[in-house]
């Protein structure tokens, strides 16, 4: 893997009062130490600032601008995307989360250390 290159995990996150969002974030935070040198984690706070823009961009990538604007198709909340690809639209069990990250790392060319 090239120096400085990491896979990107993004969680669509509404607010702390959204319990599914809170627990999705917590599930990822729990396993991040295993991958700190190979994974970049971003919590996309969809209700504020740059998070709103990123949420819209990801919704466009998933469904297309037409579907977003005409049919209000939006990225699920909470959800987990790895390198912009929707992987989970609900809180995954830890073993599924680890498997998805390991698969993404192997596809990306990272060797497990």
C-alpha cells in the first residue's frame, strides 16, 4: 500500500439523539484501533456544515441527481460507506464490520500487519 493511502469509512450521522446513528458510530469507534494506520474514519454529520454537502454528494452517487430531487432518494441514515460504496444501512455485527474492512483493505492492496 502506498504511503499515506488509506481506505475511507464514512458514517451518515444525524445527531446524538438518533440512537441508531450513535450506536453505528460506537461500533466503528470500537474497532478503529485495529486499523488506525490503514483506515480514515469520517463521521458525516448530515445536519450541519460540510456534512450536509457530503450527504447530498453521496446520495447523488448512490441514486443519481434525478432520483434525489424528484423522488427524494437519499443515502440511508445511519449507514456505513467504504470508499464511497454503501456497505451497511444498519448497525452491523462486529464480525461483519471487521470482514467488510478486511475485504476493502485487501482490494485496496493493503497487507495486514
